[in-house]
C-alpha cells in the first residue's frame, strides 16, 4: 500500500504536464500584451484611417 502511494506520488511529481500549461499560459499572456501594445500605439492612426475611408465611401455613394 505504501509503495503504491510512493510510486504514484513520484510519478505525479515527475510529470511535466503542469510545466507545459504554465508555458502556454505565459505565451498567451505575452501575445495578449503585444496585441494590446499594438492597438494602443496604432489606435490614433487606425481611427483616422477608418474615418477617411468612411468619408470617401459616404461621398462616393449616390
């Protein structure tokens, strides 16, 4: 009984599934930060671009 518990505990401790989940979490957080920074940095330019496109579509429509 004690040997089985030891083996299960040892197997669980040596498993790297938790590390993989942490690595994926860090990658997702990094990508999210890059997206937020890009939107923040380009936000004004994108607003102007969409405003210009909207104006041109509005004047081109019959």
